[in-house]
C-alpha cells in the first residue's frame, strides 16, 4: 500500500478522482446483488410482501411475541423502518398487537393466523429465492460469501 503522497499502480494517486471508479467499489456490487435478490423475491412470493416485511414476519414467528423495538434490533432495521414495516403487516392482518401485560406503555407483536398461513404458503418460495440468488456460486463459494458478509456486518 503506498504511503501518503505516493502513487498507486498506474500512476494515479489513491485520492484522485481519476482513480475512483464506482463500478469497481464494493457498494456497487452489493447494490447489484441486492437488486437481483429483490427482483427474484418479487417474482416468486405470492403475498406481494417486501423483503423487509418477510424478514420481520418470519423473525417474529421465530421469536414469538415481542416488542417492535426488539423486532427492529434483531432484523437490523432502524426505528422508522420497522415501524413502517409493522404498520403495513398489521394493516394486512399478518401481525397483531396487544398491550404488554407487564408494561402498559409497550405493545407486544405476534404473528396472526393469517400471517402464519402466509408464512406456510411462501416458505418454499423464499428458500427458492435464496437458492436462485446464489445459483451462480458453488456450494463452497456460497458458504464463503455468507461468512465474509457476516464478517463485515
């Protein structure tokens, strides 16, 4: 790695605008991979759920009754995002909310029967989406990609 003031291979300084190519940056590739995944998800999911709605719904199913705040934390969604996601899931009847019996200021979320049925109907499709997203990779590459992404997350 060059020291301050030294040039990168090719004669361009690291900080120069000429050295920066957006299509060679990690964010560019992550965005493309996400766009491909979201497109596959949209094509295959019957319920017309977004990836964030699916993540919240299935994680809530896994956790059992929990607060919106906790659900946001475990799904890596900020407060505003999880609120919008939960509001839409409640409006569609997939999630129910009730007062927390131990803290009247807090609501507890749970997956409704309608939500349980939606999960059952779409679980196979969701797994197919993951397989399709990773289809260009070998089994070893899939494992390596997931481990590397976990490292940077």
